């Protein structure tokens, strides 16, 4: 497994991982019709735009078969008082989960956020998403919640926070595999 900076030409592969992850993570949480309506081409266009921004922070996890996971983040998109950095997205193919790749991606993002001067970090996750346990194992504390509508259904999003970015760096380095 290798973790490296995401490049503009990775947009298609990132979008494929993103959609495949939604298809295995969100059935029973997000309406299936919404999930079925998602298209890789739309995601690839959004990722090309995002990766083209100079402030974008994104990393991919890959092996000899190609990209199987990614993480992105940077300045707060969904503000929480007292926090300045945000882990915006992390997704891995189901076949590559629970082998340490998620932890490695979070660690790389957290280190980069710290190097860029961020002092703290949050990540938003749907309350029913099993990834909440991953963030809790990394020391994330529930610091906020908000309603979000996806596919015509109102869901609850939870923000997990690390008041000191160094705590997330340390936790990701030494956390049990997830």
C-alpha cells in the first residue's frame, strides 16, 4: 500500500472509489433511489474541479491494482466553533477496509493540516454510518450535530472533533487497525 498526493488525473479513480463506497456504506441509511442515481462521471467532474484548486489537500491509497481509497480536507467547509480544519471525506473500497489504510490516510491528512498551520480538526459523518466508531477510536469527540437532507430524507450528521490536531496525528499513528 502506498499513500501519495492526489493528482488531477486521479479524479476518475477517486470518483469510482467514492461511488463504490457509497454503494456499500449507505444502503438502509440513504434512500436507494438516490444512491442508484449517482454517476461516476458527475463525481469525476467535481473531483477534477476540487483537485484543481491550489488549496486542495487530498491523498490516495493505492496498490498494484490501483487506487482503492482517498482522503481530502482543508479549511472548514461546515464550521464548528473552536475548530479550523476539516477532514472533508475519506472513503475506501470495502475490500480494503480494516487493514490500516484508513488510519494511514487520516494520519497523512492530519500531519499535512498541522504543517499548514491548522490547530484543530473536525469530520462530519452521518449518525448511522459505521465510520463513527472509527472516528471515536481515533479519539474524536462529538462536538456538534446538524440535520441534513439527502434524497428527500432528513438525516442527522455528527461532527467529531479533535481540539488539538496533534492528538489526531498521534491517534492515527498508533490506533488499532480499522
